[in-house]
C-alpha cells in the first residue's frame, strides 16, 4: 500500500506510510517546538471548556482529475454562530486557536480522501476527483462539524494563458514593507478602509474577457489568517475570483521565520510544474521584490512566462515602501531577459500597453 503525501509543517511535505513501514524523520526547529507546545496547552484547555473545531476553507485550484485543496481547522466556543462580519479589524484574524493533526474528510467529484492538518491547523493537499473546467467545490468535514465547501478553480487543459498577481501595492494599497505601517494595516485597520489600486480591477477583467477561461491566481507574502479579509476585498472591488496563495507567519520546521520571497519562488515553480502548457502574465509592483523574483522565474522558466507587468508606485508610496522613487506618470515597455516588461503607474496605463499585444485576443472578423 502506497503512502499518502501530506503537509505536516509550514513548509515541509512528508509521506505518511501505513503501519509497519518506515517514514522520514523530520527535524523540527526549537522555535517551532515551543510554538507547538503553546498551541497544545491552549487547545487542551479550550477543549476542556467545550470548544469545538470548525473549518475555514480557502479557494483552491486544479485541473480535471485533481485539485489542490486548502483549509484550516480552528476552535470555536460552543454554540457560537459564525456570522459574516461586515467590519473586521485585522487583529481579529490572528486571535484564533488551530487544531493540529485534525483528520479532515475531503469529498471531490465523488472521490473521498482523508488527510490531517499540519502543526498550525492548515490543510494543503492534492486530491483526486473529477470536476468539469470552471468553478467547482470540495466538501470538507472533521469531527462533528457541519461540512463546508471549498471553492476550486478548475483550469481547462486547453487554456494556455493565465494571470499571476501580487496583492500588496499591486491590487491593494498597503505600504506593507514599512514595519509600523505594515503592523497597522495588518492588525488594526478596518478592512473597509483599505484602498484599491486605481484601474487594476478593470485591467484584470479585460484580460479575462479577452482570453476566455483565463485563471487569475493571487500570490502574496501575507499570512493565511487574512485570507477571508482579502477574499472579501477582492470581491468588493470587483476583481476576478481566483485562488489566493498565502503563507504562514512564525517559526517553520527549519527556521525562526518563514521567507516571503521563498514562498513566492516556490509557488511560481509549483504552478509552472502543475500547468506546464500555461504561459503566465506576471503582475506586481516595484515597491518590494516582485521584479527580482519575476526576473529569476522568467530566466528559469521562459516557456511559462508570457510577459511581466509592473505597477510603478508614486513617489510618496515608494518612500513609504522603502523603495527608490522613480518616474510615475508615464507608461513604458522595456525588453528584459528575453521577455517584454510593461510598466505603468496604474491599471489604465498598463492596459494601454497590453491591449495591442498578442496577450489580448482580437475578435475575429
């Protein structure tokens, strides 16, 4: 009997083997061990008070025959009705108690798979199941919970073009790199006070309309805790729906803190491996490390990159983000690394450059 591949750490995947067979030994960083001990104590006490698990499902993706399912299992007060909050302060997303090693039942297209959450309550697994291209869902449940649906974006095998977008300062103004402002935006600011970058939602909608079936994947160094907040923000500002690939803050099995840049690198490489025939338009900004990461990916996987579009920050935003201010009122096309780079201060400027390229299908006739 073959083993099952499941995620047991924030960045590690191991194979769970049947009884009697050997399995890999994973060394855990001391900081992670301390974190695990704290989680165990808190979980035990809350369970003693009658708290019960519930599942927060994230948007996954896949293709006919398989899907990547992502979720988290947390504890809630007995009888608590989880109503949608119309106003959510960022810090509330982090005051949660995860359930580690929770057995989750996943039903996808008539196929049932079981997997366990990692040390921080996260579930991130590839499961088999037949779904038609477009939007589908996986049904998730764990001990005594009401099943929840995890949305799945199923990419048609015939699709050859997709969009991968950063979030911070690309679709949402966050000034994230500056520590104090990052803490304010993440833990304090009302989600309705976050501003959308002008014209970016229209740009994405036009790209999707011009290329039917185009998947849009949002890639950020933000924490999974804020996934529901980001999902509501994208929906409220009319961005196309799509998977949001985030990371987990805090200790990992092999280091004190996770690397945001490495998370982006790994996610890009994974998407290239999972969808080898898709050429991605990479969209980011010049306030963090998007240009460096995208350049590296374009060199390593030129067949998977259609072009790169960079939203230039205004001088004020650049200073707040810790970047060097540059010209922000012009749009330009810059060849780099064998790929075309488009640069403009907003979505309208980027569309003015992209609309006449082969990235936008022209109507026949």
